[in-house]
């Protein structure tokens, strides 16, 4: 299967429109060597000649630009057409769902895979599904959390499993202060012919036993790369919240993401995604980026393709 990174930044993108942190100011001025990035999303599709249909995993506010960046997302089989067969959500965050508004011209209802907790958020705190019913319809598909897998219509030869993971639901959610299973999931996406699995979790507050087991089973982990340090936003005076307070496990420090990734088999491909604009790993000349290279950890970029 093919995994295409459409957007590798966290909410706000990089550079963020109103931010003058070292990274954002530096990339604008050309004094920091870094790539601009759009907001968090990937597409997953089968390999091979007839690989015409993809699943969009998370619908970023930048989805129109992301789709335009790849000609094969427009197969032109009819006057109105798309190669996106369905949308799959890992949570109900604004940066992962707002793109559905941008896809409202669809001439057929969108199959939308999400958990009950996310569906509740998208019908109450953020009633996107009701609003969209006035444009295109959403055909909600229930993402199972009992370990049973599912297949996404139109996307052939790929099996999906959702695993509840530690994290925070979106700030508007009724569950914000008391998270429930299914507010955030990791996806295990397996190519049925190669038997190789991608573990995808752009939001991960911690790694419990089940999450760790799933990560160990994967050929590639594409995981939360939001913050380098837990107090990154605090130290920059940009927020009063720590990474963990908003549902993200920082890379550095004891039991941080890098320490965990270091315990995975050497053959596992390790990639950070959903990178916040303040994170020093965006600067390709930073010591933090050099540390990733030493540890064999990659940073996702918009347009990156992973073959599994
Ligand atoms: C997050 O995952 O915490 C977000 O990127 C927040 C947001 O969408 O602003
Ligand atoms: Mn986010
Ligand atoms: Zn910034």
C-alpha cells in the first residue's frame, strides 16, 4: 500500500499565520532552513496499476491545496469526480475535521469512519455533520473499538483496526476534562498482500501496554511529533499549557517519544508527524534534528510517500 503525507504540521500549520517564534519568523525570512508544512492529514491507497481510490485520513483545513498537489487525486472519469473514496478520522479536532467543509461540493454522500465519541462531538459541540447535510450528506460508518477490523469501501486490499489511545478530545468537546475511550485512536493499517502494517497516531499523550504492543507489530510507526519538550509552549510564552495537558507526548526527556522509539526493533521505520511550528526539529540545522538523525528517526514532510 501507499501512504502519502498530505500535511505534516500540527494545528496552525508552519509557518503559522500569527506566529513569530524562531521557526516561523526564520522560515519567513529565509534564515532558518526548514520546509513549510500544511496541517495534519495522510492518504492511504493500494499499490498497483488500478490504485485509483484512496482513503483520506483526517480532513485538514488545507485539504484543497493538498489534493491539488497530486494530479492522481483527480481521475476525471466523469464531470464531477475524485479519487478519494472515504474519510477516516482519528479524533474530532478542528485540524482533522474542518476539511470536510471544504469537500461539501461532493456529488455523493461521504462515507465517514469515526468512533462513537467522535461522532458525538461532531453532532453536538461541533455540529459539522448537521451543517454538511445541507450541502452533501455524510454517511457515518461506526469505527469498531472491540479489536474487530474494518475495510474502507473502495480502498482495496487494506484492513484497518482502531485502537483507543491516551489523549485529549478537542477543546470544544464535552469530554475535554474527562476523556472517554474513542476520543483518540491510533490506526493500524495493514496491506493484506504484503502483511505489513502502518501504526498511525498523530496524537498520543502516552504509550500504554496495548499501544506499545501495536507499535511493536508495525513495519512503520508514524507518530505524534508535536512537541520536542513538554514545556515548549510555556517557555516561549505562547501558552500556559504543557504538551501533556493538550494530549501530546513530547519527544525529549525520560520516557519521552524518542526513548520509546529507541526500544523498537531497528528494522521499524520511525517517522514523526503532526509537528508543531515551535518544534526545533523543523530546523534542519538544529541539534535536535541531528539527534533524530543519529537515532534513525525521520520527520514527515508534505508529499512524503511511504510504501508498505
Ligand atoms: C492538537 O492536536 O492539539 C491541535 O493541533 C490543536 C489544534 O487543532 O489547534
Ligand atoms: Mn492537531
Ligand atoms: Zn511559530
